[in-house]
């Protein structure tokens, strides 16, 4: 078993810290994107709800009310699918970046 010099130990510790902060940075970038996506969804949902609710007092007939409700709920499936796609994109991109950083660190460690 070979003893490491202080320079080798310092270099190893620096590499470990660099890897840690690199991984942490990528994870926080993913979280930041996720928060931005969720804020966008909340803003658009509130705006659409307000628009629909301002139309509600003008409905006098039950048929108008049901038509208004159908117009509000119909695009929900499409919006949910778009949200899921964006969420998956953020998660898969973050996972790929973290995996790449981990692989690079392992290759440096084994070299």
C-alpha cells in the first residue's frame, strides 16, 4: 500500500468537492426549472379561472352554465399532458447531466 503525499490528498479532496458542488449545482438547476414550470402553471390556471368566473354571472340558463363548464374543463387533459411532458423533460435532462458528472468523476478517480 502506497502512502499518498499531501499534494495528492489535497488534489483528491479538491476533486471530491468539485464533483459534489457540480452535482449539487445540476440538481438545483433542475429544481429551479421545476419551480418555474409550476409557477407558470399556477399563473395560467388562475388567469383562466378568473376569465371563466367572470363569465359565470352572465349565464341565465342551465345549458349556458354547462357549456361554460365544459369549455373550462375540456382543455385540462391536454394541459395535463403538456405539463407531464415538460416535467419529464426536466427530470430526464437533470438525470442525464448528473449521470454525466458522476461518470466523469469516476473516470478521473480510476485514472
